[in-house]
């Protein structure tokens, strides 16, 4: 029993050891950091040398003594310099190795964005198998559109980056572009190419970088003019215009040359509204169907619906008028217009709501509250005797007095 247990323990130990060795052997060297002394340099500066440093690790060490740094652009520039490991003497079993090197830029370089990378390195052969890193590109360095990574080379401060800074227009063949503000620019209606109308740039074009400004310029001033942001169509004919972002410190000018045919101006729509006689409802609330209202330029099934401006008297729901009290019911009608007709003027309709047929409401008299019981005062009565010749008369009261012609009898 003990021999069997020992055999199982030996197998288990061997299996774990083999797994660890395989894991290390299959592990590529890891680039921990890839740094440089300058990421934005002007070719007119006194010092145009850039220092590079790469830190690479592997549990079994690094085999290479050096790696090549490649400095290039989208054109014909391709410069390479070696980055050499800094440990001396070289320890191939060292788990962390630093490679360093310098690149002196030619002053004949054109401005732009230049990428940089290293050929890569291999792990130490002591692990049993070599696994090279492959080409390692420089990391993301900034948020500047079109130059997120790479070294920026300027000339007297100018980058002259060739990047598409305009999306649009959001009509015609460009309407399906991938816009940054998808909700706005894929749902916008087309411009109205008629005399008296305008084209607002921000409704149909968007900039793709925050530092540029969208502007317009026209080449046919008798047909269309612009204040730089809005194009006005002033007469019939062919409007030739340019939408552009002017040059900045980082970007070259980008523009779109466009043409539009401007036709005659839109006419105003007229409304057909039937007059409504005074209404005499027999009860409240009361509902009545209003006649449909049409506008010139609309089809027979397109209606202009009313809106109530006196909700305390009447309310609307489509062409159903609901009367809630007597008085003046005031409705308004206005068409929205389309690409051929301007919106109509606001039509106001006043309808009298009379109480002639409404039942009379009897008014119950209000019973007054009973008056409080008066408090009776107790008065003292006095009696006096008054005489006139042989006549004697008795007078009583709180303050009795003899009548005229009588004397008080003493």
C-alpha cells in the first residue's frame, strides 16, 4: 500500500514540474515599458536627438544583446538605430533587461507624424524554446486625432497633419457616412434649395476634431452668399460653394466643393376653414365633430388640426371639439409647410357657446341665521301726578314728565 502511494505521489510531482516548465517555455518576453525623451519636436530646435529606452522581462532571461529601432513615416523615410542592453557584463539569465539608444533626426525631415518600433527580442534558449516578441510598436501617447501614437515632427511650430476634419454633407451621396453624432446626422432632412431659404452648416456637416472651425465660402454671389456659417439663397441658378476647416497649427486645410441648383421661392399655403355658427348645447360637457381644414399644396388626406387656446371653454382632440362651459371657444390653425410651400399664417376661429338650451338652475333661498335673543334690561318705573286746573293726571315711566299745560302736583 505504501509503495502504491509513493508511486502516485512521484507521478503527481513529475506532472506538476513538467507543466511549469512548459508554461515558462511558451511564454514570450514581455515589454514592460517603451519610453522616449521627446514625443513632440521641432526640426528647427537646437537639439533634435531623441533617447529611447525599452524594459523587457522573461523568467528565463533574454538572449539578444541589442534590438533595432525603426523610425519611419507613411512616405519614404525609414531610419534604424540599435538599442543595446545595458547590463555589463551581459547576463543572459537576467530576468529584467533594459535596452537603450539615441536617434539624431536629420534636419531635412518634413513635418508630420513618424512611427517608431523595435524588431523585438527572444527569450533565453535555456528555457528549451525561443519565443520572440515580434515587432513592438510604440504606445499611444496623446489624444490628437490622427496622431495618437508616434513622434510629432514640426517645422517652425507647424505640424501640417493631413487628416479628414470634416464629415458630411448629411444629404446626397454622403448621407450614409459614419458620423460621430449618428443620431443627428443620419436623421436630418435635406435642405430646401429655393430662393429665400438658407443652409446652416452645422445642420449638415460635423467636424471630427475639436480644434478646427467649420466655415463656408460661396463663388456665385448673385445666386448665394454666406456669412461664414450660413449660406443664403438669393436668386435662381447654380450655387457654387465651399465648406472647409481653415489650417491650424496641427492640421492642413480641408475642404469640400459643392454645387446646388436653386429654384423659385416657396409660396405661402392658404387654409380653407368653414365658419362655425354659435353653438347651443343642451348639456355640458358636449362634443361635436368639426369640419376638416385643408391647406393649399397638401394632398386631400392631409389635414390641419385645430388647437384650443381657451381650454376652460373648449378642448380639441383631432377634429372633435369638446365644450366644457359657455363663453367664447377660440381655435387656431396653422400648416407646417413643405419643400414647395411655406407654412400658412395662423388662422384664428372664434365660436360662441350659448346657454340658451341649457336647463335653468333653480336657486334655493338662503335661510338667515336666527338673531340672538336680546337681553332684557330691568327698568325702574316711577309715577308722578300732574294737574291742569281741576284735572289731575297720573304719568308713569323711568323718567316721567308732565304733558304740556300740566304742572307737577306736589
